[in-house]
C-alpha cells in the first residue's frame, strides 16, 4: 500500500504562485518541484474557485459547510424529540383508557 504524500498549505501556495505570478507553465513548475502536473493543476483550480478558502486542511470546514453540519445535527435532534413525543402520546392515551 502506498502512503499519500501530504503537502503544507505554504508549499501549495508557493507552487501555485510559480504558475500564476512567475509565468511558469504547469508542467515546468511541477517538474521543478517534483510533483505531478495534474496535482498542481488541481491546486490552481482549487485556489481560483474557493476565494481564499483553499487548502484548509483536514477537518476545517468553510462557514457554509459548518452551518450545514449544525443544521443537520439540529434536524436530527428535532426528529428524535418528535418521535419521543409521539411515543409519549401513545403511552398516555393507552393509560387513560
């Protein structure tokens, strides 16, 4: 099994700056850094599309992703509360008979 190599945010930003600011093409920059040109291309696209939120690292969510996670947790909690209330209603209705 191969181990994936992890690159720091600074390394990725420096690699992308070679392409965007210093005029290297992707294959030249990738070859000089010892990485795959496709990976460098993916980093460039990620930086362009995420407006400063690129290369956050593992587990670091954007504000939208964090809000979605919180809303899903709240939705799950509310559904559980609703089920408990349904069961309680059935239980107390059976006791009054």
